């Protein structure tokens, strides 16, 4: 089993694709109108394939067109309906819809708490990520019933977004005394997360459960957060 302490002394996490994905309870019936499946597991799979398509196109936070098109393909929308489904998805998948918890993520954070591993969150978001992580039962800053993180950095709040490495400067003071190279950053985007972590001098780890990005990175890839334990 992988030993966290042997490779890094602290871990920062992205939120989307790591703890939560766009809510299939909303997207499945919406896209089923265009022939998509209602199987929620396929929406989990679609997210990662779509993120790889976005990364392969080398676009950043403001361009989700490649994501949307690959997403509707992977949930089974008929090719004749792709344009209509992409249009609707682009207007339905808003920031507050990134709220469906990924199985096991909260349990991994609690296990890291129990081990004394310093952890935090750095996410491209729209001012909502701290509230959503708490509402979805993932984690919180400070005392309470949920796993605790030292910080939750929201790009909209701090005014800097990945892949700009400066966003990590808002988290690093919470990890004083730990070398940056000994801090892992776990994300699901090759361009924004892996690129930003590399530029910041952190150790990047890509969540890639379906091997969609195997040809895009040479960093460590994991299928689930449990592998961090």
C-alpha cells in the first residue's frame, strides 16, 4: 500500500472531479430528453472523459466546449442530437451543480485527519466551493462533524485561477515549514491542476479513473482517493 508520508508531507486537493462531480440527478433527466442514459455511473465516467478532452485541447477555465461535447457523447446522446444537447448542457451545468459527492472521498479525508496529515483545498470555483463541500458532507475548515481541512481556497474569492501558480500562495501559509515539493496536489485536469501544480513547485497527482489521460501526463495517476492511503 502506498505510504503518504514517504512521498509527501501534506496534500492539497482540487474539488471538482476529486470530491464532487456535476450532479447526475439533474443532468441525467435533462439529457435523457436527447437520448442520454439515466445511469448515474455513466455520468461519473463521462466527467473524466470530458475533462481529458478539455485537457487534450489545451484550453483553460473559460472554455468548456470540448468538455461539453465529449460529455454528451459519453452519456449516450445520439450524434444527430449532439448540438442540441451540448447547448442545453452548457447552460445547465453551472457552478452550483458541482455537488454530487464522489464515493469514499470524505472517508479518505477523515483517515488523513486521523493520521495527522495536513490537508487543504485549492479550487477554481465561483465563490461557492466552501459551502458546497460542507453541504455535501465532504469537509470543512475548523471544528465540526466533518473531516477538517486547513484551508479552502476559491479562485473567485482570491482573484487568481489555475493554472496560474499564484493561487497556491493563498494556501501555502497554512502549511508553513513544509517544503513545496513535499506537498502533493490532487486534481483531475492536466492543464489546470497538473500544470498549475508543476509551476508552483508542488507534486502533482492526477485523478484518472478510466485512464483517459494516460498519454497526457508523466506524473502519478490514481483511480480513487483511497490509493492515497
